[in-house]
């Protein structure tokens, strides 16, 4: 048996391309996704055994490395264990890890191929594959895994050699429940070879008679036979028979019959496997219905099945404890599955389909970040760090009778959620331990605003990324669509053959020689939103929330031009970004009033040019070094100097701070983002502080909230929002002192002239810069973030 190494496989769809005798794209997608889900579940079991061993888990602080640790552990066991059963199981686990990592592109250093590793497992169990195995269940199971791996790598003849077995092969072995998997692999190999018409005749009426027998009717793999027959019918164009077969398969999905192994490894949890199988079958049927006649009934059923698949995914994701690990086996698989559900939703008409799409987008971005916080634990306060460690430990806790059941683990996590909520804020608790999104509640909080949500997702066939966007309007209508960024997006974020990317070098922009702001608007903003913006005026703007994703997190949205007359988005909208839309808590930020803390770090302290900002606050224009000041917001209040650092002042809850203005250098990424105060303040430390409702940071980089493709954002802005702030204004890139000071001082003027929201004050400052044709570098790189 042969197969590619882990580094050469690019995705679950690798193999013969469509058009070379292979199946159609929809059927190929179902085959690829089903294999990915089952393989991910197997990989999570193989890795979980090592994760439960604390001494080994400590060697892998980040999840990708855990695959390498687990592989080394299993290879050592395979070569040195005294028991042939332990050796066989270890070879099989190693094969699963290598196969999965190759399938989803996780780097792992090994010369072994999955076929080699599965082959060694079978050799441990029987020298001749035609003889009975020493452990019948382990042997039959390993044989199935080997066949599946061969099929996914296009070795169809070898795969068929392993799965084409007489019925007597399974009789009396105790491994008969595996028979459905063998038949599925048989049929899937034929479909992959372009021979779908042979599936029903080859599997034959005898199989139908067998599966309807009393003995086999209750096997969990019964539905695999129906599913592959349905896929074959779909590939042949018999849509009605395909729907019938896949509907029967979905109706028959049940929990597996756990079969203990001589290796002593844990048996799969029936509920967990049932969820994976239900997800696969439900989504397959939904896609089949979507490719048929688009009657209202068919569309409604497809949407409902999409919801069922998403619900199953949420249950499985929670039970497999991968919520806080963006690179754990099922989490990697689920990003692709979410991409498939998003493709389904975007292809279907109607509000129900759009709401399904928005739910998928929210779920896909709702990964939780306890493990990411643990990676920067030295930057956290001891109390928050301890709670994060406890959460990760509780999530890793195996659900075994001697250790504690699932209910007790959930009670512990609920208690830790409450402790984190009390120690920091509800938002931090909800992002570390997220619950499924409540779409109705979210729409209510959005209220009279417009909300634009983006997500970038892979799917189970493509190697690239699909972009989706959802638009929620004040009248509660939801739209969801797939879109493709074009030349303007590419030039801004990646550059072209003739020029560098514009991201990070807006200082080079000069009039028309700059980013294609109009092109960016046409590529990224929905046509419906552009029409709404065109119907408003500068004096009558809409309220627009943007929840960006991936590269779009770094776009200066205020600067895009919404029409060919050059109108900027800021001229028609009060725009704010919401890093995590599921944590949106308020209908709007509060006006800035009450006592304020002002910390302006001058050049004499290694800071910035604060001349304009000190004038805005009526501070001493002669002193080289300014201490921390208190100043009630208002035109007639006088600033008062305070002793001590900013952190100590924030800790004084009796002061009732409502606003903080900081001017200082900033740099770094993630929890390492840092304000260069005389006492440097990192985002990790800021995460444990209580922050007032409004914060203005006239600093470079600390507003750079990178919302990565595979996890939720973690940055200085998130630290402030989770610590109590409801609106934060900060720079998303490097901004010159003078221009930043000018914008910040204008914001302060607006605030001191009357009770105004911080995001509104930012917009007024930006409008003033637009009127005076100021460079985008000076105003567009300040962004408002809300929760």
C-alpha cells in the first residue's frame, strides 16, 4: 500500500479532479466532508489519549505541536510495547494522526505515510490480511481505516481489495457493526472512480436482505449503506431516489455499539459519534435538496436540515471540548464544515436561509480563546491566569466514570464562567467560554443600527477561502451572500506585480495615487447597503456596526468611497467595529461625561508630540513632563494632577471614572500589545483591570485588532472592552504624532463642548479632516470599537 506523505496533501478533496472520470462537485463534496468528519473524530481520540496525560501535554503548549507529541508517543508505543494489541492500536493511532494532519495541512515532521502505518497495524494483527485477526474488532476497524485512507488518496483498487469481503468475513467475529463502513467505502470508491451506476448492482439485493434482518437492523452503521446508495443515485441524476436514500439514512442515524479493544483505549462515546454521523447525513441531504427543483417546500426543508446540521455541530463541538482550541482536530474540520453550510445558505433564497448563514458565520468565529490566553499567561494578572488554567484543565478533563461525568464537568465550567465574570467582566467570560449565538437576542441589541458581519471560511473541497457577508437592517431583515474580493482588495492587502500593498504604507498615498477606495467599497459593501447609504446625508447618517474578519479587520473603513462622486463612508455613517458580534451588549455607547483620567506621555518621557492634546485639556504648556491628571468632562472644569501611575488610579473604583485619554507610543501584537507609558502596560495586564465606558488611545498599533481567520481576536482593544469599556478609539496602524494629536485634540474638544458619544466625536473629527482634504493616514487609521 502506498500514499502521500503528510506535507503533500492539500485538502480532503485531493485525488482525481472532476472531469477526469470522478464524481460531480456536489457528490465529491459530500464524500470529502464525510471522510473529514469521521477522520477528525478518530484523530481527536488519538490525540486526546495523549492530551489526558499531563506530563506529555505539558510538552505541547500550543495545539499544533500536540499532534507531533501524540505521534511520537504512539510511535514509541508501537515499537516498544510488549503487547501486540497495544502495538497494533498505536500504529493505527499514528496513521490517523498523520492522515488527518496531511488532510488539513497541519505541519508534522514524519517520513511515514498513513498507508504504511495502517499496514503495520494490520501486520501486528495478522501476517496475511486474508486470515482472521488476533483482535477481530481492532483488525476489522484498522482495515477500514486503511481503506478509507487509500480511497482519499486515489488508490481505489487497493481500497477495494481491503473492503470487498464476503459476508462470512464478519460472521461471528463481534465486528459485524463495521460492515456498514466497509460497504460505504466500497460504494464511495466506485463513485470516486466514476462508476456510480455499478453501486446498487454491486452491493446487491443480498445486502438489502441482510440489513433488514433482525440481527443487523439495530447496527449503528446501517445508515452508511443507505447513504452511499443515495449518493450513487444522486451522481446518476436520479434526484428523487437520492433524496429518498439519504432521508432514510438520516432517519436511521443512531449511536454506535461501543466495542472495547484489547489495547485498553477508551471506547467512543455514542452521543459524540451520533452527532458526527447526524451532521454528515443532514448536510448531505440538505445539499441534495438544494440542487434539485427549487420549490418552496424543498428550500424550506434544505434550510431546516442546514439548521439541524449546525445544531449537531454545536453539540459535537462542545462535547469534544474543542471550543477553546482553534487547531484541535474537530475544530479544524468544523471550519470547513461551517464553510459548506455557509455555501448552502448563500445559495438558497429567503430570510430563513440568510439567518442560517448569519448563524453559521457567528458560530465559525466563536472559537473561544482560553488556550490563546494561556500562551500569554505571563502577561496576565495572577488571578485571571489562574482562572484560565482552571478552565483549560476542566475542558481537558476526560469524561470517565472514575474521574467525573459530563454533567459535573459542565457544572465546573459554569462556576468558572461565573468567577471570570466577577473577576473581569461578562464579555471576557463569554469569549473564553462562549455559548451558541442567540440570533433573536442579537438582532434586538442591534436595534436601529445596521450591522455588517464578515467571515472568511474554507470548505471541504477548495484549498482557498470563501468570503461571506451578512447585513442586518433595523427592520430586522437579514441578508446573507457570498462575495469575491477583487483587484482593489488585492492591491490593498497583498500588493500587485507593480506595487507593494497599501496596508501599512498610506503615507505614500498622494491624491489619486493611493488605494482604490471606490473599488474597495464596491467589492466589500453589499449593494443593498450602498443604496441605503446613498439615500442618507452627512447630517442624517446611519449607524453602522462592522464585525470584520481576517484581513478586513485592518481596513480603515471610514475612508472607503461609496460612490463615484468621492463620498466617503464616514460622510454617511457613524461607523464602529464590533470585534465579537455575539458579545454585543448595548444598543449604543454612552455619552462621555463625568470624571476623566488623562495621561499624556511627552517626548521628554520617551513619548509623543502632545502639544495639541495638552491644549485641548488646558494643561500646562510649559512643563516638559506631565503627570497623570483628573479632569471632569466639560468646558469649565480644571485639570488636577494626580500622584502615581495610571493602573493605580484605575484601581480606585470609588473615583467613578467615565473616560480615559492616553497619548503614548504603542506597539506589539496580541496580548503583547503595549502602551509605552513610563510604566509600560501590556494588553495581558490590561485584561485584568476595570476600564471606564469610554477610552481614547492616541497611540500607534494598539488599535490593531487582528481578527484571525481561525480564532477570535485577542488584543489591547479586546482587553479594554472585556474590562468594562463600551467604546474604544485607537489607531489601527502607525500614525504620525502630529496628525494623531490633531485628531485626538479635536475629539477632546467635541467631548468637552457637550455630552457626546466617543464614536460620534471621532466621526466629527474625521469629517473635519475630510473637509480639509487631510491625508487618510491622519484620520482614517483611528477606529472606534464597541461592544
